[in-house]
């Protein structure tokens, strides 16, 4: 019997759904993958709030500058997927570095 090993990073569709849901909470209305953070009226306070919520949900560090530098929520999810897949966990502290 093969032991199940959970993936170290969330799959792309699930991560995109999480990013969209979190962005909807921050903006207070529906967003889609192609939406641009700035086009929706995003500013620094919203970027910090979105980054903080994503950090809590994904257990990885999310720099608010990443939100500023990605073109869409789909791009943001792609960058987060890469970060989650390559993050080094500090097992003693239970943190991702």
C-alpha cells in the first residue's frame, strides 16, 4: 500500500479560488481572475490587508509589493503558487521562510 503524501503546495485552481475569495473580502464585491488590483481601486492599505489575509491562509510570507507588481489576480496566484512550492519551512518554529 502506498502512503498518501499531501502536496507541499496548493494546486493552481484551488489557489486562484482562494486569492479571488480573499480579494472579494477585501474589496467587498466580486472579482475575477483577470481583474487588476489597481483597476479595482486597490491602494496600499488594501494591499497590506490582502497580503496579511493570504499569509494567514497560506502560511507563507506575502509581501504587499508582490500585489503591486502583478498584473492580475491570476498572476498573483501564479507567483504565490511558485512561492508555496519552493518555500523552506522552519520545522522548529512552524514557519515558512
